[in-house]
């Protein structure tokens, strides 16, 4: 199973939305927790995303922390312990610093990326390989800052089948990321009925995913735009993530009452 189930990386890559809007979508103190299951019944782990306003080198930033870990039986033979940190500008959403320290079944990475937004460069420090490099990149966004930066965009005018493209800097490269809008759907959740927007990220078929259309993500159709559900068909089994708890939202969580 090693390298087959990238629980937290998959979640963070997949949950994004688009289209600019004036309403404040997130704020200092927001916290989201997701429960994850493998093949529909086996509890796989948990993931959290939290946001805190801080100062970084004299700049007002939002510090986003993403953590993920395996639980239950999965933990016995495939332990995951992931920690992601992103420091991005409070006004522009551009990242200044990104940290990634993961252990996924013995697959380890410990990297730090310092972005120079003026020079369009990324200074990548690999603490395991003890190797540093400077990479040219235009308009860089890291994996976590992308989630928050694109949440401040509006999807209300999108048409079914419309696709959005964005480049995401990850490890030491920029990767093209494409998202297809599949329309609206009413979901039954632990919180009640929630109106959502449904998206399909295009992923690379092969080692991890069965096909390009293997991942589906549901985002709340309210002003918070938080991911509430995700499904993925893997080369071996399937992965499911659902919102388990939340606090500190910038806007009311809209529940549909019959």
C-alpha cells in the first residue's frame, strides 16, 4: 500500500474554488476538520486546516496550518504524519513561505520554500537531501495558499462543464491544475442538507488514480466555500473525505431546512 494512498496530499490538492468576490470568505481563527475513510468503510485518518493572523518580517500574513494523520487499523501498517505550513499575504494572497514535513508509510520529505514575489523566484531547501536551489517561477502559489487564495473567488456564474486552469508550485516545479465544474447538488451531511457546487479536478492517471476523472469535490455554495466532501477512485481501493467539524467561519454555514 506504500505510496498508494496519499491521504493528506490528495485532500489539499483537490479542494479549491474560483472567481473573485467582495465578501470575506475566511478569517483569522477558521478551523476545519475532515475525517477520511478507505474503500468506503475503513477509517483512514483525519486532517485539519487552521488559519491564524501573524506578522512575518514586518508583513501582515495569514498563517495556514494543514495537518494529517492516520488512525485505526490503517495506522498499524501505513502510518501518515503530515505537516504543512503556509504564510501568505493577507491582502494579495501571495505566499512568502511554505513548509512541508511529511511521513507517509516511510516516504519522507522535509522542505521549505521561500518565495520572492518581486523577483519571481522560489528558494527551495531540502533538509533531507541537504540540497538548496533557486527556481524561477512566475506568480507562484504554494499548495496551501492556493486553497485560500482561490476560495476568495466566485463560482456563481460558472456554467456546467466550464474548466479553470491554475499553476501550483509544489516541491520544486510548477504543476498545471485543471478543475471542471459539474453543477449544483444538494448533499445530506451530518450538519443537515447543504447546497453544494460539484467539481472534478483533472488528475494524472496511473500510479495513484484510476483515471483523470477519478476525483470529485463538493464545495459549500454559501459565502464560506469550504470543502464538505471528496471522493477519489484509486488504483487500489477508494478514498473518501468528509467535513467533520468547523469553527471560526467568516459567514454563516447555510443549512437547507425543508
